[in-house]
C-alpha cells in the first residue's frame, strides 16, 4: 500500500497553503456553508493578489455533471494550474474529476468508460470538512449524470489528490445531524472494506481501528467535541486508503440507485440499508468475514446490535420508509443495481438485493 498525497494537519494559513500551490491560476470549489462559517474565506482572499483565482460555490450533493461542466466551460478551453476542493465528499470528488476533464477530455466519455483516464491530472489540493467519505485519499470520484439520472463514478490512482490538508476546526462547522450521518458513512467504509471479497489483512487491520473509533467517538463528535472530531477525521482519511485497496459492498451499490430516486444523501441511504444488510450478514455469518470481524472486535461484540445502538445514540434511525421508498418499489430498485456486486460475499443473485431491501423497511 502507498499514500501518494502529502498530508498536512493543523490550521491552514496563507503561507502554508502557498507552499502547496502550483502555477498562477487556481480553481477553488468550496462548500457555501464552510465558506460562510469558517476562516477559510479569509485565507483564500489573502491569496487573491498573488494568484488568478476563480471561486465556485455552486456544487450540489452527488457532484452533478451540469455543475462540473459549468466550471469546465468557464475556462473556455484553458485550464487551471491548481484545483483546491474545500468541503465534503461531493466537492472533493468533483475536484478529482475536474483534474482529468480539461484539454478535451469529455466528462461523459470518462464516466461511461468510452475513454481512459490517462496518467496526467491537474495538481489538486483536498481540504475535507466532513469526516466520513474518505474522498481525500481514495482513488474514486462519485458523480451524478443529472441528464440521464445515473449515479456512478471514475476510478483510478490518477484521481488521488496531490495534497490533503486536515484541520479539525473546519469539521466543526458542520451541523450535528450531518456529522452523525457522514460519521456513519465512515463506519460503512470500515465494515465493507473488511467484509469485501477484495479485502486483505492490512485493510482489515485499519478497518478494525476505524470501527472502534466510530463507535467510541461519533456520539461525542456530534456534540462538538474537537478531540472526537479529530479521531473521526483521521479515521475517515484512512478509510479513503481502504477504498483504494479494497471495495465496498451491496449497500453502496444499492444506494447509487435509491439516492437519485429519493433525492437523499449517500449517507442517509447507507444508514437505511444497514438495517437489512447487517441482518443478512448475520444469517450468512459462516460464509462471510463477519464472524472474524466480531471476534477481532472483542468479547460479545455483535455488529448488528452495535449499529442499531449507534443509530439510536446519534438519532439517525432511518429506514427505506424514511427516505420515501415503498415496498412496491423494491423490484424496480433491485433491477437497476449495477457494479461489482460480487464483491459482497452474501450476493447470490438479484433476489439477494430484493431481500436486503425488504429487510430495510
């Protein structure tokens, strides 16, 4: 395993940021809430006399094609020297995708694999503000084709940012409900990269550390405890590494369908789907890595019970009903699930997905 980006931890001041910028032209994609609630706007403003800066605060959840294309079109055939993403997973994934989408590389061609990513990308700095997606260190960029209604992504080592800057004070700008939801997303990455048939011992070791961290720290992180937020931020980043070297399982594949259908977030979908997935894992325990995971976590640990308790503690008891999915939608949802479903050890056929969905109401 290797981590390509340089990782900087601590307050981000102009002199620190300047050390990592390349060239004179900077495209900055930033969450509007972070821009308004944190010190980062003053840092960027202080650089405006030195660099040619274009600031974009319009990126919506799931990084829709149209939002990315707006930035590409704004450069009118040229490109920035450095891209800086400041925000949650959608913002950072958007910047990773943008890093390979200039100079005639069509976003649509790359998304639908009509063209390879290649080996060159624009220098990218990731400044995460939510502890959950791990986008700052992963090899993927999850996007949404808002014309055809398809959620999917780009994947390749070239997408990994060049620099990651972590300041826990930026994470504290998120509202408690969002901290809870994305924190659960971090847990799903730990559990699924451990359980996945693509896992390996190093991934599993890192997963166990993160699982322990989420269960012990997320409730306090939701309350604004900076130490707990720091632990969650580090765990989220490390799960970005896990995602690069293992894979997620059925809950992620299914969420890519129900998210656009219900206009709910990635994390909200996963929270709902874990009700059914953990039940099926338990029923098929001897055929998966679940029994080993629970043994390694310690005496009397039960994943399904622990997940249920955590969701109650941080008040995210979502089910498919909560998201707006109806029982009569199940067959349609199952038929639209694509991707590497066989990375999930409980997957047999489409009926597995149907059963998982029915258990998530």
